[in-house]
C-alpha cells in the first residue's frame, strides 16, 4: 500500500538495520525520496543512479534527508518540503526552510478582509462536513458576540501595554502539513488538525476567514491581589474555544519571559493550534514587574496562588535597606533583571559621590539620572548615599526560588544573574499551573524542554504537586547542575532524567521515554531565546526575538508526544 520499491526498502534496511521500527524505515524512505527528487535531477538515490556529474554526494544526500525528516515531524507535507528545497536549496538552515513553508501556507490561505463570515464553513477540528459546518457556526456566534461586547477593561494582572491583538490573521487549517504515509491510517491525534481529508485521499477544502487573534481577557481584580485569599478573576476558558482533540491531555504549556514582537506571537500561535496568547504582569505576584506570555491548553477555572507568597515589594524583599532609601526613590518593584556587571562598581561610586557632594540634596534632573541607572542596573540602597547591584540570593527570593538556588562553585556572579534573568517567576507560573493539582492529585509526569534552572519543577513543588517523573532537556551544563542539586536537596522521590540536547529526542527516544514513564501528563517549554540556552550573555545581546530553530524543535517533540500517546490510548 505504501508503493515503496524493493530497492528503496533495502536501502533503508541497509542504513538503519533489520531491527529498525517500521515507522523509522518509512520516514527514512520518504526523506530519501524528497532529498533525491528535490529538483536537482539526481534521480532516485536508492535505485542505482547512472552516476552522472550532477549526482549529489552521499554526505549532501544525508544532510538533506536529515532536514527532511525533521520537517516531516513538524507536520509539513512531502510536497511542501521538496518544493522548498528545490526553491532555496538544501544548504540553508532548517528553520529557514520551515519559515519559507509557513510563509507560503499563509500566502496561499489568505482571503480578503471584507469576506463574509459565512465563508468560514470548515474548521480545522472537524471530522465530517456536518461537524465542520456546526463548528463554523459556533465560531461565527463567538465572533459576533465578542464584537458586540464592550472593550476589555484591563486592570489587575493585565497591563495597558500588553501586546495588542493580532490583526487580520488568517485562520487556515493550522499548517495543513501531512504526516508520513504510514501514519495516514490513524491520524486522529495529529498535532495540527485532528482529521485530514488528505488521509482519505480527498483533496482538502480550505475556507479561510480573516479575523484578529483576540487577547485573552486578563485577570481583573476588585482589590489588590495581596489582600485576597482567592481572588475572583474574570477570564475565559481557552479550552472552550478549542476542539476536544486539542484540549485533551497530554497538556502543553509554552511560556515566554522575553519581549518578542507581535509577528513572533502570530507565528508561535499558528504553530500551537492558533491559540491566543495569555499575557500577564508578574507585578501582581512578586516584586518584579515583567510582562510574560503563555500559550497552553490547560483549563483556567479554579486557579489559586502559591502560599506562602514571594515578596510583593522591594521593601518586603530587602527590609534592612528601608532606612537608606531617599524619599524620591519611589520604586516598589524591580522593572527588569540585569546581568551586566562590568563597570557597575564604578558607576555606583560615581552616583554616591554625586549624592555625598550635595549632602543628598540633588536636583530633580540629578534624581532622574540616578533613578534611571537604578532601574536599568537593578541598584538598591545599602547605606547612606551608597548603591549596589542587587545580589543573586535576593533575586532568587523575589523570583520564588530557594536560597542559594543558583549557587555553584563554577557559577560566577554574571552567570547567576544571567540564568535568573531568563527564568520563570515561579509564583506567576505556579498560578497558571495550579489547575493541574486537582487534575493529578497523586502527582504527574512532565517533559520539560529548555528547563533552565527548573522554574516549572520548583513551581510544582511549591504547589504541593508531586513530580513522579521529569525528563528535562537543557543544553547548559550549569543549569542542569542547578536542577539536579535542587532535585536532591528538596527530597524529590520521583525520577529525573536529564538530556543535554533536544535533537537527541528522536522519535524512537520519545517512544522509549513514553513507555518508561507511562506517558507524559504535561509538556512544558520555557522560551528559547536568541542567545542560546547554553550561554549566559550580557545585556548587549538582543533578546527581542526567539530562537525559532529551537522553537521548531519543541513543536516537533510536542507533536510526536501527542501523536504517540494518542495511538496508545
């Protein structure tokens, strides 16, 4: 039924071995077909080509096949991959190939802004035409209802400066990529859409509707959070707008603590079912004011706060410094976390001399100058007219980590500040993950990608959720040591498996881990930033974007986990 030639099958067996699983053999053959037929006139690499001068080398062939396999696992079709390779060549990075396919899908699916809602007749979650029409109708009702409602009042945990709604976003069938041929028989757990017409040999009918990607109605509080035991939040349940196939376990959670563009959020959302991001400010959970964004399929009802809470103000975190703070320094929370240390002592000495020379009676302009450096460099008052950068131990407390969490013999001040700069604030994260305590009262298993210093693990521990098993993927050796040290110091009884590179999570490895742990209840991903998770960089490096190649790897792994667990149900 797969129509593979004897030569192709033999070629795959020779390369992978006779004991290789059927799905890996099929993936390998498909990759070889795409690599060998990508517009280079090379012929079939498995069928004894006549050896003309244009034949690609074995090394080039396998390089192309490796990229093809990874793109197939991301959900792109054979035609899309081969077209991209033919157009751009196989030498460009895999993330550029994925970007080009993604851009082409958006271009092909776009429709006019004024197109009527009635054209949106089939949703990516439909299994039959009737189901598609009913889902399309429900979408029309939700859109009309949203348009008739008054604008969202952004108070409490929401911010007036959050990323604006994404305009004119085309809701196609969420990356209509096919899966390898051997998975057509049962594709009910496909990552991008639960059921495909392609699987049944029917040409897909795609009707797109240009609509904005709405913001979640962020938390609205009648009074400050720190005065409430259980705040009454006005919020939607994102899973209600998702089809059953998307909302069901295994759950996933993508968290971003760096400032990324609206276009980046659009792309991230398209790769994660088109779920709208949920934005929150950590100032309502801690003494740090920072905007974070999450995309997930978790329920949102019955969230609760971690107790005891982390300090809510700088004064709470550093009570011994209160007497030294001048009245004109009205900061209550940190506005950022800086990992810069070069020249800071000299800067503090210069500012201190300015204060000392004027006996603290500085002009308004000088006050603004001093406050600017205090905010951007995380300077705190440690004596009369004396400033110093905040210590890592103090930041750990503000971020909700145990004392000396990042303290290692080989980890210097800049390294500690750098890791803390890019980690989760555990009270904020814990609030969003708290719904899982009720769902998994006896504990859960988690696949943690780009784990950092273990923000998700610490958050679950503080929530009182037992970690029965954790597979942590993290490139940084320092971060892996930090997590392992905490795992033992906190008395965890579950199993911790640490993997240093996400590319080691092959299909076979993922299936092996699923068998070992009985599946994963949650797949969580901390934002992979442009500087690379294995490096600690000074503030001069641009953190405004994401490492999209790493993000695509997360998409690949998440898809494989959900597909594999779906087949095993």
